[in-house]
C-alpha cells in the first residue's frame, strides 16, 4: 500500500516551515498532494476534514518555545478522523521546548493518529545582517534530511508501519511553558517607504494597513517579521529596544549549529 493522498497543513509567515514541509512531501512522493496554507485566515478551508487523506503533515514555527496562539485558532476546526499525522515544528536554533508536544496534543485532540514528530531549524525571524541567527536555514543539508524523512515515512506507510496503537512520545513538558504577555508592539515603516503594500499582503494577522501611510496594529502583531523579510528595499525595520536586546543575546549565545530531530 502506497501513500496516494498527502496533505500538508502549514502556518508559515516567513516560509521556512513551508519549505521544510514541501521537502518532506518530495520525499514521500505521493500521487496527490494538497497544500492547506493557513498562514492567513483566508487560507483555512471551509471544511477542514482530512478523512479522505492517506497521510497529513502539519507544520508550524516555534515562538519562545511554544506555538503561536494564532496557530491554535487556524486549526480549531481541523478533523483528523483517525488519519495518520506527522507533526513538524521549525525553530530558530535556540530551542523548541514545548512546541512539538503542544502540536502533538492539538493533533490528538482533533482526532488524528499521531505517528511521527520532527523539529527542524529555520532562519530566525529576528535575524539581521548585524545579528545573524541561523541564516539561510533550512539549508541544503536540512532539505536533504527533510527529503530523507519523507522517504522514510513513505516506507513505513507502505509496510503498514503506522498500524501500531502505541502513542507518539515527543519532548516537552506539561504544563507547557507560560507564554509571554503580548507586548503590543510591532516593526515600523521608515518615512521613505514606497507604500507598495507587500507588508500588508504577507501579514498573517491583518495587523498592517497601507494607505497614504503604513499603520500597524501592535495588538494584532505577532512579531513574525514577515513584513521585514518581504521588504527587499529595507523600509520595514524592527526598532523595539527590548526585541533588539533579545536578538543580540540570541546572536551571542545560539551560534552552535543544531540539527533536525526525528521522533517516532
């Protein structure tokens, strides 16, 4: 039996999580691939029922050791109906802490059969040329590992390796790490911004409005920095002192390369 229908479900503001999931999918090599990108709310299917899929892979980024709260909202209507699911988190080379466990619990609560979990590394959202954080990741080595992981998943699927009733165990703690209170802050647009609207289009929470000038709602901003990454002209900046201090700390203390982890 081969995996004919594979579904990817991702929340990926800066596209690193999506790149990892697509590489895994390449390794699975299913006949039919469906991608449900829920980064923006309009990407959530009206009917989020996965019962017709053979295998589902769900991916999300790690923010301070947890899943972003918006991910829980995006996946609230998800229905697994016993379909095997693989959980993937992508973090910025510090630690993924409770995020993979949180995603696993979410999937189990939605009725999936959790069969594998993985943690990959992506370029940190706060990374800049002055404070580089896991720049360029996932890189070629990461992508190769993701493809190999996908091939391994396909092999297990075809050999009925997911038939066991044993429960997936992944690292993490309960209760989960306490989330930091929302800071109600955001990146800013410089005065010479050309008002192209790219930042508004990529914002996952609708926090940015571009008209005669750029207005950002700090209460909606999740500091994913997609707006900064998409602004190739450099008109969007992070100038929050507390965030800049954290970024410098991470750049100083998280230089050693971490590698992807796979759990069955």
